[in-house]
């Protein structure tokens, strides 16, 4: 009994090496085949949304979708079976993405049209970073995440101000233009204000009175400034996050006189007492 359990464990280990390890030839072939299948699945979903192609090739496209769904279902189950801890894989980012890429196909049996949500499978292409040995660049994502988290409070306040402005501007346009010029309600006028302030300008609604055109001109000019604000906020946060990442990995420089540490990467003198700092080899900061 124990030898059989040991045999099964060894089988799972060998299969897990193929599924999870792209350093081996078999693992690399498996990942490349998986990426090709993902691309084929996304292409099939996209083609199925084109009415002439769906009318002519519906059976073939549906067969391709279900064949690839069966393949991905088997792969997901094998990943659960061969993972060191199935619960860890199931709760990981890729585990959640793998599960979400399967659900729309089965959900389509109950809700027509849900199969188009299979396009979420495109997220599985992120595994190409592992295949191409680019995993080290994923650390940049953590820098961006820290920057967004640091900017969250400022962006929230900014969005609150913008929402207040569009409500006020939308209400003014409703009063100035009125239903006879297309501003049939305050929500419709707020929609116009959002479209105009973001410089999208669909043109489906436009002011016709001189006062309305003047207000619209102010909103357009204001829109350019509003677009620049969140960009500046995130840029500052990104710079601070990059500097923080650099300080985390840079050699620690301690002032010999007052003991202050750390200092900026390019600092030559202590910011507290002015004592000269020892020179250390400096590498490029995180880019």
C-alpha cells in the first residue's frame, strides 16, 4: 500500500515538473502548446462574434471552443492534482484566472451569450513571462502597485472634486439649454459634461445658445487641466516608489559623526550634521 502511494507521489512530481517547470524541455514544450491553445481559443471567441462567420462556421467554431474548454478543464484539474498544495494554487492569481477562464463556457449552457466572456483567457498569456525568462521584470509591477496605493487618497479626492464639477456643470447646462436642445434631463446633461470634460466629444449632444456654448468652452479648457492632474499624481507616486525600491537595495551609508542612516543614493554629505559620507560604488536606480 505504501509503495503504491509512493508511486503515485512520484508520478505527480514528474507531471508537476512538466506543468509548473518551464526550465525543462518538456515543460517548455507544454507551456508553448498552452500559449498556442490560448491564442486559438481567444481567436475562436472573436470570430464567433462576427455574424457572417458565425452563420457559416457556427458548428466548427463551437466545436473548437468546447474542445479547447475540455483541454483547459483537464489542465486545471491536473494543476490541482500535481500542485504541492492545491489550495495555494487555487487561491493564486493564475489559479483564479484559470478558473475564471473555464466558467463562461459552462455558464453559457444556462445564459446565452456568456461564452463571449471566454475572452478573459487572454489573461493566461501572462505566463509567457515565465516561458521567455522575463519573470524578473514582473518586479516592476510591484513598484507600480506601490505607486498607485500611495496615490489612492489623492486620486480619490480628485475624483470627488471632478464628480462634483460635472454635476454642477450638467445641471447648469440643463437650465441653460433645456430639453428643446437635447438636454432632456439632468442625468443626460451630466453625461454631456463628462464626455466634454474628458475631451472625448461624441457630438451626439451639443449646446446651441451663446451662453451654453460659452459654458461648454470653459468645460473643454478645464478638461485639459483635469486630465493632467492624475497623471502628475501617479508620476510623483511612481518616482517615490522607485526611490524607495532603490533605497531598499542600495548599500546603507551611515554618517560616521552622528550615525544617521540611510541617505539618498547620490548624497555626499550628511543631511543632519554635514559630515562627508564614505564613497560607495553606485549602481543605476530602478528604472
